[in-house]
């Protein structure tokens, strides 16, 4: 990286963890009490601290504590919490205008983002892109586009999936609590198939992909393969527990989709934009989708999402059939252009792979037949630890919660996920410094060791 690029991307907040108070501190506690009076209790919270500023992989709260961020706003601030390249582009656009609505008058930032996505998503064919605001909005539009292109109603989704909080995406999401309970009824024409995940596969562990594909084919036959518009899958499942599919499973799904004329949709909302060490996670499998959904890290913290894919599919909706008042907002598009520059300025994909090596070296020694750590998994800077009873693999959500709480108390921000709530996930910014990552992993491994000792002592 050149010295000029280093000046533009170097964090300005000290990249060290520092606790001046207990977490949450007194100012955060006062502000949180105010929040409770004015904000719907339907919003959860991982760590009730109020942020004063953030940069790189560090969050500074209103009490002066510096917290190590291993969450990235749920995989959003991959290029850092206040990347100067993103800020520069947004500030320049702010001087020009904040909104016109692309469906009313056009602006070049929208087109530039579409061009970049057309050039960088998998597939050597003519592409088009549509921009939206949120991940759920993009998922719904991908389904709309697939239905318009095929004239079919059904959508195939998978166990452990998470696709959003709107009505259709809740129907597509697998996990009932807290995402679906009490919010139904949901839209119809959503069919769920098993995902090929080896850890708890009920059949032959050596034939996970083959057996899962056979069940997918059975479901297609049961409902009629010519009734399916789209097959939507996360190349690595996010909220489901950072589950990596068995080898050959995605390739098999691609073959089934091609054979039956089904639009293959890769939901790259969490795993995409360099998070796994490839620009898009499905590239690890050598599979080319028909449509790719992007969001989260796409605009470095501003709301922007996209559906990119084959031109003939993307152009199927009638004129006026796609859009939204804030779709592809000019400030969000400017932020995305800054994100693209950040990837050009340094080897963030290589950095993601280096993060994976560091995380595995720290955490994999804690696995074993007598360990409560059932598995360390993921790719790049999308890594997770699953907690389960030794030998039985009964999920241990209480241990995941205890480990996360221990880390949070020490100023290391981690998140819990998984269908059973028994997975601690790590989503560090790709710009995290080695010393800071090592510090966070030391806190995490100590918390794991203590949880293991407590569990074994209680079950001796």
C-alpha cells in the first residue's frame, strides 16, 4: 500500500482496548434508561453502551471506554467503522445533493455502483443490477424478478436460513424466535429443503451432499419442478450459525436449477463483499449464480442493497416494476464507491484469509471429543465457535451466552447466533490490526476455557 493510501485508510482512533468504567458505564446507563422510555422494546441489544465515535476495529463509548469490535455492525463496517475513503466520497456527494429519487431524475453514482457489481459478481455474461436499501428488500426483489422471468410462484429455501424481517423474508427464514413468532400468517409458495451440513447430519456423514441433494430433488418432484421460480441460498449461512455447506452441495444445486429452469439466487448479504476472502463467498465453490444479492458491507454503513444477475432475467420485470423512493440513494451509492476504492487500495481479501488463519490457530486447539467446543468453522473473517455437549452434540446456548457475556464485560464485542443460540460468531473488520485481533482472541479463549471448566465441573 502506498504512503498516500495509508494516510487515507489509517484509523485515527487508537486501536487498543481500554476500560475506564464497567460496561455499561454511568453515562451509557443513563442514556439507556432514556432509550427505554422512547424506543420500542422490540429492538434487542447485545451491549447497552452508547457510541461516541468509532474507527477501524474500535468503538469508543460515551464513558471513554474503547471496545474491540468483532461484530462490524453485523458484517457491515468491513472496511472500518469510519473509513476515510468512504467519508470522502459521502462528503463530496453531500455537497452536491442528498436525494432526487433515481426513478424521477438520474445520477451517475447509481450507474457506477451497478457497473462495478456487474463487473465483479461471478459470471462471464451480460449483467444488469438493481439497487435498493435493505437486505430484506433486495431478497424480496430477487424473488419478484425470478417470478417475472419464469412465470412461476414457488421459492425453494433451506434449513437454518435467514433472509430478513419482512413478511416474505420471514417466510423464507427458518428460525422462529425471535424473527417469526407472533408475526404470521406468512406468504405461501415457500418450500424448505435440508442444507448439507455435516455436524448433525442424520444420515451417512460421508455422503452429506449426495443425500441432501436427493431430498431436494424429491421436494422438487413433490411440488413440481416447473412450479419453482427461484432457489435462494446463503453460500455460508449467517444467522443460522455460520454454516459452510458440504463440498459439492452448491454445485449440485446449480445443476438441478439449470436442469429445471429455476433461477439460482445467492444471498451474499452477510458473506459477500470480501468477508470470506473472496469478493463473493460462492466463488469458493466455483459456482456461478443467476442472481447475486448484496447488502451490509456494500456501502460501509449506509443503507444500500443490490440484486445483480443475468441481463435477460433482470430485465424481465415491466418498466416501473422495480424501484423505491430511497432505492440507491446518492449518499449510499457514494459510500459504496468509497468501499470499492478501499478494496483497490489494499489487499483486504488477503487480509480476510490471514484473519481466518489467526482465528483457527487460536480456537481450534479448544476442540476435541471431550470439549464443549463442537466446531470452529467459517471462512475468512466470518468465523464461529459452536458450543455443544461432548459426545451428544446437544446444543449449549447457555455456554455461548456466558462466553459472549464474559467477552462483553471485558470490552470485546462478539455476537451470538445459530438456530439454537449456541454459536459465538466473529466478524472483525477486514482492517483489524494483528495486535488487536490477538488481544480479542486471548479474551475469547480465556472465556471458553473458563466455561469449559465450569461445565465439566458441574457434570463430573
